[in-house]
C-alpha cells in the first residue's frame, strides 16, 4: 500500500509540473508579443487554454510568471551551449556566437521577452534578483568561452560588450523589411562572427600589453 500511495503521489506531482509547464510556455509566447506591463493573466490563461483562476494555483502574479518564463528560456540557451560543447562543436568564439544568435532567431518569443524587459521591466526585490541571476548565467556562458584569452579584470567587460553587440544585431536586422528571412539570418550570422573576431582581436592586443 505505501508503494501504491507513492506512485499516485508521483503521478500527481508530474501532472502538476506538466500544467505548470503549459502555463509557462503560454506566458513566454504572450510576453514575447508585448511589453511586460501590458500583459494580463487573462491573456496568458487564454493562450494556455485554461481559466485565469487556475494560473494563481501556481503563480501568485504575472511578475512571478514572467520571471519563471525568462528563467526557463535561459536554461534552454545554457543547455544548448552545454550540448554543443560536449559534442565538440564549440571550439572558438565564432562557434559560440552562432549558437547564441541561432537560438534567439529560432526562439523569437524569448528574445522579444528579454528585450521588452530590458527596455522597460518593472521588477524589484527577490524577483528582480532571480531574473538578474538568470541573466548572469547567460553572461557566464560568454565568460566560459572567452576565459583564457582575457585578463581576469577584463573578462566580464568583454562578455558584456559581446552580449550587447549580438543583441544589437538581432534588434537591428531580425525583421528587416523586404528581405528573404534566410538572407537576413545569414547576414546576422556574418555580423555575429565579425563581432566575435573583433572581440578576439581586442583580447589579443590587450594580452600583449
């Protein structure tokens, strides 16, 4: 009997996590369409195909839901980087920036959500710290690839510069009017590799000083 009870409990927990994932996925899509402050829980519930009241069983407010959605997207980026490194597909900074650019092209909702928050997010306290930690975890991936080529005191500075450059490329060209999407993607990838090359050149120049 105890074993049967444990099985039912585990099934119930899996079901709870599955519902939570549906809500978070829906939130990612909605937050990717409009600024954080313009999103309502009712819109997210409609996207998820559930009653708005059901969301509050898992998340107390839209701020908590936004942060959870952002954290999930961040984990996906890190997982992709880890996989590519494990498979020997990341040996240069250019390899890494292509992974980052391609991920955000393929997950446009996460990129929109990230930029919407950066341009006008209104979070504070523990939620802000949780989101900042997620953002830092992305920058740590940049550190991870750049490390060994940078002086310790300059590592995060170069990570910030490259992170900003890649996001700027995406903002500037992602929806460039009148161009074939594949051509736009190739152009952004070229720019990303150029940014990586410039970063590497600057690192080499500094290390020689």
